[in-house]
C-alpha cells in the first residue's frame, strides 16, 4: 500500500480526456512555473489556504487503494461513457510509486495522466505503459529559457517526449501560452518540429494564460508577481493547424 | 435566422408594439363587474360577455414583417366579479391561486384540424338532445357564443389585413374563421389564435403540450406536397416562437417570465416508438437561434434516447436559457399509471407551467394546489427527540407529523370554486358531451402537493441519526439550545453539522436511504386521500415559489443551516455544502423510487458557463444527462450561469437585459426579477468551484 498526497478530486472534469471522468490533483511539483494556476499544488506538504471565508487545509494524505476505491465508486459512469480517471497536479510523476500502484488498481477504466514530462525515463516508461492517454505539457523548447522560467532543465522532458512518440501511446500536447514568455512563432514552430512525425498525437491543446491564475497565490501566503505582464493577451499563431494538426484552444 | 425574423425579434425585444396597448379604463372596460352584478348575470354569462367585450375592443395590429398575427392591445383582463362578490365567494370556498382555470394542457389540435364550423355543429347536435338541464344549455350556448365572438374577431383581423394589402394573411384568416387548418402555416396561425383567446379569457399558465406531435402532420404534409420548403417551415416556426414573447409580459405569474408557456418535445408512443421527430429538432434549433425565454422547452426522453438529442438540448443549456428540462418516460409513465391514469393517457403526458406532469385534453388536475414543508415536519419533531430511544422512534414521529399536516392540508381543499372558462372548455375533451364547464369536472381531477426542503430535511435527519442516536456526540440540551440560539455560541457544532455530517448529494447510502424513506412517507401519507372531485393526491419534489417563504420563516435546522437561510429550489442538494460533483449528486438523487413522487420537480444541476467551451464538453454534458435518465431520475433541469455576470447585472441591469436565468420552474430575465429571487440564484453558486 503506497501513500501519496493529493489536493483535490474533481468530478465531471470535462477537459481532461474522453467520457465522464474524475480528475485527481496530486500535490507537489519539481517545477516552479510563475504562471502556475494551481500554486497550492507545488509544495509536497499539506498547507493552509486562507481566504475571507476561513482557513482550509489543502493536502490530503491518502493510500493508493483508498483513492482507487473512491474513483471506482463511479465506475458505472466511466464504463458507460468511455471515461475514467485523470491524474494531474502538481506533477503526478513526482509521486511515482503511488501513481503506479494506483493505476494498477484501476485497470478496468480509462486512465489519463497529465504531466510536465519531468521524471526519470524509467518512471515515465512504466507510467505510460499503464495509461491510455497522456496529456503532455510542452512549454519552451529552448533549454536555457526553460530553466530560467520553470527552474528546471528540459533535457529529461524532451527525452520523455521522444519516448512517448516512439511508444505510439495516444497523447495530446498541451501548451500554455504565456504572454512574452513562450507565445512566439519560433517557439511554436520548434515545438511543432518535435512532434511533427508523431503518429499517435491526437491533437494540440493551447491554453492561453488568464490572469485569474493569480487568484490563489495570496491564499498560500505568496505574492503574485509573475515576470511577464499578466494583463497582456498571449499571441496565438496557427502553427499546428497550418500543419494539419488538430488544434483546440481551451 | 433570416432578416425578417431578425427584425421582428428586435422589434419585439425593443417593445415597439407596446405602443398599441390600452388599459381597460381607457376603454371603459374597467368596471365590467359592476354591470354584471347589477344585471345579475351568472358566472358563465359573465365569462362569455367579458371575452366578447374584450375581443370587440381589441384592435387588429400587424407588426412589420409578420405573417402569424394577433397581438394583445388591451393590457389587462378585468375581473368578472366585484370586490364584494369575490370576497363573499372566497369566504365560502377554497380558491386556488387566481381562481381561474390554469396550468392545464388543452387539446388544440382537434379545433385546429376540425375548425370552428364543425365544433359548432357538434355543440348544436348536443343541444338538441333532451338530457340537458338549464345549466347544461347555458354552458353549451356559452361555447357557441364564444366561437361566434372569436370568429368575428378573426374577421376583424382579416379585413384589416386586406385593407393594408396583406392578402395572404387575410386569406388565411378568412379560411380559419370556419374551417380547419390545411397547411403548417395555417396550423401555427390557428394555434396562435386559440392561445391568444385563452389568455384573453383570463386563463393563465396556458401550456402548449406536445407541440411537435400535433404539428408534425401539417409539416410533413406540406413538405410532401412540395408546397413548403424546410427553410420556410423553419422561419414560420421561429415566427411562432417569437409570437409567444409578444404579450408574455402581460400574462399573470408570480414574477416576469413565470407564464407557463411550456412546450414538450419527443416522447415514447404506447408501442414503444421514439417520437422525437424532424420538427422536434427544428424546435430546438429555433429556440437556440432566437435565444428567448418563451416557449420553455421540455424534452421527453428514456433510457434508449440517442445521445445526439441530449447534445442538441445541451446547446440550449449552454447559451443559458435554463431549458430544456428533461423528463424520463421510463419513470413518469409507470408512475402516472400507478396513480390511476390510463396507459394511453400516461403515454401522452405533457409538462405543466413548471414541471408537473399533466395529461393533455383530459386533465383538470391542480398539480400545485399546496406545498408541504418536509423540513418543517422534521424540525417540529426535534423538540420531542428526548422521548425517542432510537432513530426509528424519531422517524415515526416525523412520519406522523407528515400525516397530520397532510390531513389538515387536504381538509382545506374543500368546496373549491373556479371561474368558468367556456373557451378553455371548448378545447378540452368530453366537455360538450358532459355539458359541463372544464372548471367543474374532467376525466382527471387530481391534486398535487409540492414537497419543499427535501434535502434540508434529509440532511437534518442524517445529522440527528449520526450525532444524536449513534455516536451520541450531541445531547438533547445541546441541540435544542444550539437551534434556539441559531448556532450563536455553538459555532463548532454548526461546523460539524454543516461540513462533517453526511449530506444528500454525496452518493452516500447512509443519507440517501433516508431520502428514499422520506419521499416514500410523503407518498404514503397521500395515498388514501381523495379530493371532493374524486381525484387522488400526488406527492412531488418541486418547490415552486415556496422555497422562499418556507425558508424565511424556518428556524435553524439540525443540518447546520441558520434560521431564515435559503433552502434549495426543487429537488436539489442543500445550498451550503461543498459538493463532490454532479456525478455524485445524480447518483444520490436517483436512489429514491421517483415513480412515487410523480407530481414532478426536477433535480437542478448548475454549471458555470466557462465549463462548456466546445462541442466535446457538450457531448459530455449529454452523457451526464443520459446517465441520470438511465439511473431512474424523473426530471432534470440544467443551468449555465456566470456568477460575475449576475453580480454585475444587479448593479448594471441596463447592460444585462438579455441575461436569462432559471428561477424555480421557468426561465426569466434576471434583471426583471425581485431581489429575493436574484439573490437565491446567486447564492446557489457561492459554494461552487
């Protein structure tokens, strides 16, 4: 029995994979993107969210079997609609044993993982083999810039992406569009070049930045001070569409 | 939407046609009842004469681009009784709401098909039979007089149309004075006339029933004959829908928008065939394009209904119309049959103004005659908790309280008086044969009782069961003191009761079984009850407006709710709980046997509008609705709202004239609602993500 830490379970999550599904948010992330809209998901420890209406504890330690039981309670809905569970975060791959153990217990339903791709290849491989769909976030291809904004090098991420493409597992590329950070045509073209040959790429999902992402920083005692202009709208280029990749804006 | 419809929509939305309206006092019609009283006219005579006078004073108006005509030019309908007379009637009778026939589903199609000439012949034939008393003769003559007045009224419109060069309109109206409709366009015009006259007769909550079923033959016939193109049919349909919004602000209701113009699509035939047809689909499309609150659409579905129907319905939900509302044939039909409706009639059910299941043509049911506060039944027993040693003991007290209140309630519904409605009678089956007004008797004369505060009652019972009887964390004195003091000084206890106690809507069998038991008790309490017309009583899960007054006077409840705080509208989870999500809500709310609460009342699910961004999300909503139906839900209504928009609309109503919200059983314009209703809508969203 493996234990993990989660910070939210959302029923009827409609942007996170096929059918009716529940999304589990795992707490803790090795990246520290300044545009993160779930800043309470960055720390691996429970913490208080403080708002006008009161103080709530964010972060629940849970065993993989307990989580599986909770998720499988709605198995009937998942089975009749081709849905299931999506793990996101935080970075779910940062709790590999918990995630792997959990995925093995929910075999009968559709499983999706949303990841930054930041994990050792061995972990990534095993998790990919256990899921039906990967939502793979790609932010910036340039490694220096990636490090500057997210705090980590993207070498491992690109390696995992290559593996994902070669594995032919169904995947969706998710790209947050941050004004002045990665919303250039060059960056999009360079992402395109990474995935242009992918056979199992279902589509690209663009997530334009919205300043409501800053809403929760105060609640965890952080100051929201992104190194870009949050009031600016990101540029959107039709790079993927122009190259016949199905693209949607979330 | 073509330019003609677009312009007409704008014209109506800008209220340009209001300039034709006159008040009864400007026409000398405001004191009709004084004259009626002096002349000693019977109620039937008064009803006939009022309609006659009103129609004579209506002036024909044809709005720019219209082909389906008839617009109200008299702003209100004068009473037929003087104030003294009415007071006298009220003293000696039970009066339901406004005291006129309302909220039933007429048989429009028979008159549309046969025409007035044949209807007249049928009445005349009945008149020559010798088995009539004086009242019967008076009634049948009233029907004839009504027809004559309406024919004359149509003639007036015909002549006017002709005089301004609207030959086609004039021709249609000429034909419809005596004959039945032959084309789709004529059928829509005829329906508009009949509906217009019902409102003019002081009937209200005049529903449209199974519009797609009775209009379909006209549509198909025109298409097959090649005399109508599909786009033309669609334009006519849109125009008809628009016409439902012309005079609707004059229709009586509790709030603007509460006008009962509900329309039912789809359904299952007695032989099991899906009845959702091409016209049903066109209705959804028309409503989507027009984006107006009337008519309010209901879709009859069942476990085999195609996902695509739900998807089409969800497009309407997405734009925030607050409809369609779905009702489940698999539950409603057997539920109605259990209550004594014939299988054939049950298969033909329609939906009343809000959600009540009613029978077209034959039903004079009053499905909203009263409302029982289930939560108050529970609360009033709490004081006797100390006399109970088990939860079962306590529940027996609650059951007894429900029975006592139901007994007292049904006693009230005696000696009912409803104003006669000869024109409505003409549109109901069996009235000519019986020679009796529909206000007096029909094939079905059942009454329905709303059940309010269901979730609050259930959550309160669950809290008592767990904390008082099981783990004994709460003593009698503590609970009574906390409730009495509205939890002031008992904040920790309130927190436990609010947030830790089991709640309906979390897919928790512990509490959901209590809900099943409570609804069963409600049904059982009404089981043996008969009203003075021989009808039965039906229990329901709707609240109507009672969610406001049943909560404002209600003390603090054991579920942690403060005194006076809101209770949910209809069949929905308590307002302050943080829900797990719609899947758990659906699973919880479909556990009780809802065939028993067949008076109706929907589970309401609310979504932020940002949820539905693309087609994929609509398909998922469709899947969710289908799951509700497959699990045995009886009725479902979905709202899409943006809370920020609502808050802004309170401050800047002028910039949100189009903002539509679902109130309790109907959609209205948010800025036209009283503040108490606005606030309830907003508070329903406060605990959502």
